[in-house]
C-alpha cells in the first residue's frame, strides 16, 4: 500500500479549508482516511497551517510521501528540515 500525506478539501464554494490527512494514494481526494494529522486554512489570517508534528514525522519515517503542496507547507513550518536531519 502506497501512503500519501495530502490535503482533503472541505468548505463551500470560494471558501475552502483543508484537512491534512494520511491516505492510500489510490483513493479519491475525499475518500477513506487512514489518519487525520492537521488542517490548512488559506483564507483566514493568522495561523493558517496547524499540524501534529509527531504524527507527521511518524508517517514520514514509515515511508509516507507528501504531495508537493504539503511538502511546501511542511518546509515553511520547519518540520521537513527536522525529518531530513533525522534521516
């Protein structure tokens, strides 16, 4: 099973918010979730990206691949650097 860390879209038209989830790469965007690890709200001011760092690092160490968008958000938060240095 190939596992990805990706965004799952919620919200209304032109007011999106996303959950950062771990799921099988073969499922649809809004399909079955293995684990919920955070959220991303691009519209609001203030804290837009909140994620459980321990869960994300655990999944990355187990081989989960983040999508390009999630990888960019993890780099911005500094979590990707922690993962790279721990390797």
